[in-house]
C-alpha cells in the first residue's frame, strides 16, 4: 500500500474559526476509526472526561464528544509560539460493516483521524490496512493526518500484537504510533495532542502557501503590465505610430 506521507502540501477541509461571540479560535473535527470493540468510545471518554466504563456498548452509527484545549505552536527557535483556543469535536464511528456507508460519509469533513486497533485482537490489527485504504478513498485527500493507536495496552497478559510489529506497520505507512489504554489513560492525551500538532502544522503551512501565492500572483499581475508597456514601446518606435 502507498504511504500516507508528504502531508504538508495537501489542502485542508473547511476549518471553523471564531466569529462574533465564539470563545475559541478554531473548531477542529477528528474521527476515531477501527474495528468494533477496539475501544474507540472508551478512548474518547477517557480523553474528554477522564473516566472509563468497562462495559462494552457498541456505537450505533455516529456519536461525538467535545473538548476545549489550548494549542501552543512551537516558535522558530524552539520556544513556545502563539497560543490558539481550539474546540475539538471527536467523532466516534461504528466499526461494524453494516454502518460503513454511513461512517465513510463523515470522512471528508474530518481534519484528522485516530485509527485504533486492539492489541489483544490480531484481526483488528490486520484490518488497519483496510481502514487506511478507506481513508485514502473517502477522506479530504489521499494522505490525511492519521495517528495509529494500539489500544488496551493494560491487558499485557492477553497481548497478541507485539510492539515491534505494530511500529513496523506504522513506520511503513508513515504514521505516528502510540500504545494506549482507555482504562488507565496511558498515552491517550499524547495521541490526540500529536494529531492536533499535525493538523495545526498543516493548517499553518497551507496559510503560508496561500499568502505566498497571493503575493506572487499580485506581483505577476503588476510585472507583465510593466514589461508589456516597455516591449510595446520598443517594438513600435518608443510608442510613436507615425
């Protein structure tokens, strides 16, 4: 399969920014993906509310959680740069095949993706390739920002997928990888923070490219007129038609 690399030059879907009385700078949507039972819902509840419910309840269709965070962009010299208030919408998708047409309809509106598999279920790990293929087909671009999470890291005695095997897949696909636990909170916030950093970096690159392109277009729109006038004078005896 092709790698999900070279993200910085890809366009972003619409990003909501604060207007009027909104008390945040950006509205950013993330989507959690993976087979049924890998712990997507528990992962998101752990991130937003720091709670864990061990009872499995299958998500029907689509659900979502919300959280406000402050993102601090790194400065050029490595210092902390400008801060942005971000309103995160974390969409939780059903893993069952019968809901696939519904869930893929939400792919294009998401700006980043948390792809989860169950470390105690090798099939869910093997199916991550299918999910990545779905993303390449239905997301806003062929190389969206994705963070791979091996969930249920607290169940070490039931592990079926080694860390080396998971990291090897992540490296081949160009994805950051975290071993997470919705039960203990291990690396849950780190995984989401990593995805947010990736998305914010892509946004900043897109803005910089847009501004550079606008300046370049403005320069080109002026320069040809100047050269055209000079060339016309040279070709017509300094502008004299007689």
